[in-house]
């Protein structure tokens, strides 16, 4: 029984590591766009966009925290946690793209 538990734990750990790498790549790409949009907003002195960028930076930090928490999540809850993080990343990327479009006008 101990071997089965260890194998399951290792499988979950490998799955979490692969998921983390995928999410980090997506977040890093969006973070780069966000930094560019933030710079444009500051140059344009666009207060609403600068505030939106600050909120997005906070959202990015929340995603980072949730990825860290995923490493200690019980194997039973990993699938749900991954789905929630995926949804958060999708919303984050969409919001970043919206901000980029607003400051590019």
C-alpha cells in the first residue's frame, strides 16, 4: 500500500510541476504585455488604465500564490485547484489584452 501512495504522490507532483510550468509561461507572457501597457498608460497619464494595471499586478500575485499553494494541495483536490487556476489565468490574460487595447488607441 505504501508503494501505491508514493507512486500516486509522485504522479501528482509531476503533474503539478508540468501544470506550474505551463501556467508560469502563460502568466509571464501576459506580464510582459502588462508591463508594456503600464508604461504606455503612465506616458499617457491615463489614471484609469494605471489603476487597472495595478489591479492586474495584484491578480498576478494572487495567481502566483495559488500556484505555490497547489504544491501542498491534497491529491484529491488538485484537479479542482488546477481548473480554478486555469480560469483565473484566462481572466487575467483577457484583462491584460483589454488593457493593451485601451492604451494602444
